């Protein structure tokens, strides 16, 4: 197996032990598929291997309960997200080194994951957009059901504000059902 397949197999194995509400799978695979597609569309070249591996592992810390980064431990959403990204990057780095991966690739994956919630370069920006559109399409309803409107508005605002203009347009074009649409409208209000 090459490194890409090894990473997919590891994510699938980890997902088995995570509670379904963490949504590690299919989210990780979906984010990777979207990121590869977006990158190819934007830059007219195939997504590099490190980007695909970073997309597969971007949320990996959620399946390691010891030391798990929890929203309630942080005063604001932003700090929580930075901590979550840093911890995922560290876990990804350790995994890749165990596989004997090339150091330059490990560094690139780790840097991309550590920036995946805030962006800052074309790779992390791509994962960020892929991650956000994936949330709105597949996880918005279950997130609201599980966390209630207030916390969902926080998350939606964070997701929406960080997206590129193109990704915002994609999300604005989505059809949300009743409660979702009002949470979305309130969160995104005034940000156009
Ligand atoms: Fe994340
Ligand atoms: Fe994610």
C-alpha cells in the first residue's frame, strides 16, 4: 500500500472506534474528495499528495479521546478551533513518521492541517472551503439537532465568514429546510 492508501485505511479503522456523532467518516473522505476537486478546478493541476493526506487527517484528533479538544473548555470558538487544528497536525505527523514518510511531506501535511480552520495559503484555503461546504451539505442538520440553535449559529458564523467568496456563493445556493435556513440567515446576516 502506498502512503495515501495507508492513510485512508487508518482513518477508516479509527472511525470504527469513534462515536457516530463525531462524524469522522464519511466526513474525512468527503472533505478529501471535495478538496482534490476544488484544487484541480482552481489551479488547473492535480492536488498534490500532501494535500490529499492532509484533507484525510484534518480532523483526526476527534477520535483520540485522551486530551480531546472540547468546545466547552475554551472561552471562544476561535481558540478552540486553533487548538483542534494543532492537535490534529501533531497526531498526523506522528502517524506519518511511523509509516516512514518523507520529512518534507510530513512537514507539508502538518502545516496544512494546522492551518485548516483559518487558512492562509492555497492548500489550507482549499481544505477550509471543502470542509465548510461539506458541513453545510451533510452535517448542518445533525449539528443543529445535537447542539441547539445558539451553538450552531456560532459554528455557522465561523464557517461562513472564513470561506472564500466562491464557496459562500455555493452555500448560499443550497436549499436548507426551515429551522436550518433561519439559523443560517441569522448567522450570516450583515456579513454580505
Ligand atoms: Fe477541523
Ligand atoms: Fe472538518
